[in-house]
């Protein structure tokens, strides 16, 4: 058996994948240059500086074209898994260029009408957003949570893109972050959404981040909470239908939903509370498909 396996290994071609280095190129807001032209100039820049030490950024350029159209060129995420900066030979790597422009508008509010008042149910950002620029790099953890999250979500998106049968390979399309207050869970979610939008800029024209205020989904009017949830997720579904957009839904303080469910079971909350929790879970299952 071992001999047969050895013979098979010798018969198959030896394929060794070169490591991938990600280069994020921030195009100036007023620039109308074509991405292909920017890529050509960036490749010339990297050919001249083909040895770097860890993550590295250029903000000044000898090339007038880059000076006019590019704010910065950054070699990123090389230190996520390595213990400290390491020398990198770009000629021995697969270089992935990600060109993006930051959206300078702040968040907009998603309002839901309830009887006599409007409820701010969510905040909505167009990604990549100037507000979140640099947030990913500012988050430092003792463990490799950033690299693990990035790899997990990229794999999930790849499975969806390739129409992998979930009955054969099961994976969850929801990321749940838990931990003590103030440990950066919400910031990490926003930074991850920004990072993925940039990383997948060749596939999606832009990203959309919807941060749902879970407390606003509970109506003061009995039996209205379920309707608010349905309205909220119907708006999200309309965004998802745009094939050019990568949509992220962030439900902050989700523990308030589970607390309401437990309280209802204990008889201390009205049945309307459990309706909204069940409605949220049902809507999440629907958009996961």
C-alpha cells in the first residue's frame, strides 16, 4: 500500500504554491484613473522595491501618475501569523493588488415607522468607509483571532461563490463574537467588514454594513415587534439583491434578544418579546440562504 502511494506521488506533478502577499492601494478620492493603469504603475513600483521587511507602506512616489492618483500603497497582513516582521521577497510571492477608494460620507440611519414616531433601527455605511480606515491595524490581540476570522470568512464566501453543496460540506454563515465588555468585538466586526470589502474589491464594487440596534426591535406596542423585525430585514433583503454589493449585517448586543427569550420562558416578559426573538432568528436563517 505504501509503495503504491509513493508511486502515485512520483507520478503526479509537484505543485508548490507561492505565498500570497496582499497589497492595498488607496486611490485618491478625486481620481478617475483606470484601475488597470494604476496596477501597471504599482507593479513597476514593486519591481523596484522587491524586498520588504514585514508590513510596509509608501505615501510618496517618484512616479507623477501615482502622486496624482494614489494616496498610499501598503503591503499588509504579513505579520498576522508570523512572530514579528520577516523579510519578504516579492519576486517569490503571488502579489494580490486591491485598489479601492474610501467613501467619505458618514453613516445613514435606517428608520422604521411605528404609530406616531420614527425608530432608528440601524446605522448604514457604504464600504470601504473613511471612518473605519486604519481600524483593522489598530486592533491587537494575544491570539491570532484576526487571521482566523479573515480565513474563515474568506473560505465561507468562496464556498458560496462556488455553490458548494451545504449538505456535503456544512458551514455556518454567521460569525458570533463573545467576550467581556470593552474588548473590541464591535470594532473587530466593523474592521473585518472593511477588510473584506477591500480584499474582494475585484468581485464587488462596494460593501454595505448595517448595524442593527437590537433594542429598537422591541416595540412599546403589543404585537408590533414582529412587524418591526420584518420591515427591518425586508430592507436588508433589498440590499442583498444588489449583486454588486457585499452586505454585512452586524447585530450588536445580541444578548438582549436571548435575555428576552429566557425572561419570557420564566414568565417575566410578555409573549411579544419571544415573538421578536423568533422573528429575528427566522429572518437570519432566510438571509443566510
